[in-house]
């Protein structure tokens, strides 16, 4: 709190001009009420004030540093620099803003609001400032906020958010309802050093809009809810709110909502595991944030015996949310019991990615259909320790290597960014393949990101030399282990297409690459391997519809338009 108080005057004390008048900073627009623009202090009614309609967006200039300089920004204290490179990688583009080595750094832009004075005078205008922020190591502190100024540059109202200490890129929002006599809006960003030699604040992807929507309350649901990790007696419910609240889930079979599970601590990200449920049973549920109650949805628990069921599989939806939304529509139409992903659910692993590329397209489906994910490589591009992957998902064990049983089928999820040669994940795999649950299951299915063989891989030739034709550790280690153990089906992604390798070619395992969830498709132009065992390859966006009935597995690749692209069947051992 003491550090916040130290920086607060720097962030929000209005500057003085040469004459010492408060609030006239370098870029402040002064409204004087001359003959051509007699707006402030006249005798006209508010209805006579000319005004453009709201919403108004893109109000800031050079919001992502892509000009390569700091144009548009005024340095109030310290340093406001532009940085490129990979330490850290910018949130978007080639550049980002950096707060340098000063003890404290603050930069601002002033926005002339005269085009919207009529709307502001009605008292319903709200400014919304969004920033992507990160600190290279989480040991310094960032701040940002908004100040409303009147025609004389006097401060009317201020909102300040911070301290921000995110070690990975994360989206933050500030909201300010504008007083009716607001003429200028000041957006400020800053950071201060708490340890080390640098003031390690980085800002990128900044945006400012004004509309007539009120500021969200802390209890407003920003995303969700979504469902993960269903079992015969439990399920995980996750959601996010606009601010820090205490979350709960209420549920019942008869809409009485006489069961409740509450989090141990408040926050803006909520994860509640509800237990004590009956197998294969439909429950109504709703989330609560403090006293605010959400909409009613439902879920079905997993069966505890072998029964027929269907599930959906997708992979590599990263960087293609519009296409992924179409694929999700097709998944929803198939009415699966659950869904699974073989990874690359986001492009770079930022907070914003999880919201825009995963949760938003998935939302209508996963309000009532649970899902699980085998992590891919893109989840770690900006999130090396996969902390945001773990934040947005609730999965068994360490959330990276785990087994899971549904209706007589044994599923093994593996994270191929972690070693499969040695260490805890190798132990996890060995234990799963040797477990009594594996042996007792009707069918055995493994899911992970990297496939053993790739024939088409964009831009992976170097001259005439083949660079990548699949993962050799998967081919040389996991495939023989799966063959020996009796795994029936392996589902992979990474290659952005559909590829089917039937059992009886390289092993007794059937392999499917299903990387068509939304990312750019790898086309037939780039040939990188020659694997005779891959009998079917389709360069299409798609998902898999998988039906399991005892030892029989039916798999169909369904295209973005709902067309069945390919189908095959296998029978488990």
C-alpha cells in the first residue's frame, strides 16, 4: 500500500503549464468557449450541444508501439521507451512499451471529448481502458487509470488500478463513468521499480472506448461458466468475474438448488469442484458471485459402468477463433457427452488468448458439456510454466499427464512439451499403462499433441533437406509402449490437417492427427515426409465425432460445414 501511495501523486497529479495553471499538460486540449465553439458555460440547454453518437473507440494513438517510437504519448515522469525482441516477446506485433530504468515512469495521452459532449452531459457515458501488462519477473509494479478533466483542466474524477505484478501478459481493464462536465479524458500508464536495476513494466495492446454501458460490478460474469473434468460423482465449474468476489456453485436435480459449494477465498477467477453426485445423472446448476446469482444450466455426470457414449475431439484452434466458432457449432449439433482437445488451444498463451481464442468460441457448448485438454506447444510461447493453462482449466493430477475413465473407456492425456523419456511424466505414462484400470477397460485411448509422423508441414524445408517429419521420441518410445500395452487409438494434433494411420501398418495402434480446429491449414504444397502408412490425408478444418460402444470405436471427421469427410471403425482388444 505504501508503494501505491508513493506513485499515486505521480500518476494522477495534474501537471502545471508555464503560467502555473493546474491541469494544462503538454497535450491537454483547452476549451475556451470562443465564438466558434461556445459550448461550456453558455445558456443553451443540453439538447443544443452538438454531439456525435456513442460508442466511440480507437481513441488513443500508437497503442501497440508499432510505429517503433513513442509518438502520441507524453512522458510525465521517468522513461517511456519502445522495445522489440524476445526478452520478453511483445504481446502483439514487433514492439512493446517499456518503462525503463527510472524509479518510476508514467506516460499519458489526453483525449478531446468535445465531439461527444451532448452524450456525456446526459450522464450515461463510461470510458473503458484496456491494457496488456507484464513484468519480466513479477517483482516490479505497474499501474494504469483514467482521469476526467473539465474545461479548465481541473480534475473531476479518477480511477486507478494497481499494483500489477503479472509475470506473463495479462489483460486488465479500468472503467470510469464520466462526470457530466467532462471535456478531456486522460489515460495514464506507469510502473515503478521495487527491486533490481530495471523498472520492468511492459505495456502493449492498449485500447480506449467510450460507450453508454455502465461500469461492470465485481460480481458481473466476464466469462463462463465452463465445465471441466466430469466423473461419476464430481465435476469442476469455472468462471471469471469483473472483480474480486467469493464464488459458489448451487446445484440440484429438481431446481431446488439445495446444495452449495463455496470457494475458500475471493478472486476474479473461480474454480469450484462439486462432489457427492450420482453417476449418469442430470443436475441443474448456477454460479454465485457474492450475492449475485447466475443463469441456470445443466450437466450430466459420467456413468460408472460401461455404456455407449459419444465425444468430440478437436486440435489446433489457435489463432482462428472465427473458424473455431463454426467448428464448435458443429460439435454442439453432434450433442457429445464431452469434448477433448489435443492441444494448441491458444496462439501464444496469454490471458487474452484464453478468452478470445478458446473460451469465447467454446462458451455455448461448455456451459453444459465438460472438456479436457492435452497441452500443446503454443500454450507455452508466452507462458513458459503453463500457469495460465492451469489457471483456465481444472484437470486431474498435475493437469499435464493424467488418466481418466468414462463409461468403460480409459483415456491417457500426455503433455509432449514435457519429457516422455525420463522424469515424472515417463513415470505417469508407465503407471497408467500398467494400471488395473487400464487392463479392465473396454478400450484404451491416448491423447497428446505431437504426432509420430507428418507428411505435410508448411515451411519446414531448408533447401533440399527435410527438417521435420514427425516426433522421433513418439515413434521410438511411445509407439512401442502403446503397442505392447494394447492402446487402441491415439489422437494427436500439431499438423494442421486430418491424417489417418490404421492399425497394422507401423503397429497395432490406430493413429489420427486432428489439427483442423481453426488454425491455418497445412496444405499439400509443402511435402515434408513420405509415410506410406498414412492412408488418408485431408487438408480441411474439422473435428472428430467418436462413438464408443463396448469394444467398438467409430470415428468420423466432420468438416466446418457439417460434411462427413472420412470415417473408420476399430474394435478394441
